[in-house]
């Protein structure tokens, strides 16, 4: 059985830290491009809300935004952020999305 050389291991570790700090040792990175969401038009937002049979205020409460925000989305004065758009599109495909969200 060979004996460990603790001093050599510590010096190797310090050398690796120095290389990392000076940029000589790098980690491999992978760039992932997110898939774009389908277009969410003001008409589509209104249609989804109508199919869920809820008012603007209730719909806003379901996605946890102010009612005025939903109003602006439906009138085309602003667009929902990607997270809200994804949630609305999920509700279109899976109507029980908001029931599941409410159970959290």
C-alpha cells in the first residue's frame, strides 16, 4: 500500500485554483437557445379567457397579475411577458392548469 503525500495534493490543489483564477482552466459551456413561444395575440388572450368562462378580474387573479394588466394585453397596448404567455398557452392546451396552480 502506498502512502499519500498530503503536501503534494495540497500544492496541486493550489496550482489548480491559480490556473482557474488566471483563466487557464475553464469549464465547458453549452449554449441552449430557447424555443420561441407561439404568437399570443390580444384576440387569442380574450378567446382563451372566454373559453375558460371567467371575467378579466378572475382571469387576472388566476395568473396572479392585476386586472388592468390583462385589459392592456387584450387591447393590444402591451404584451404579456414570456412567463405569463407560457402560462396562458398552457391553459389553452390544458384547461385544468389554473386548478393545479391554485392547489399549490
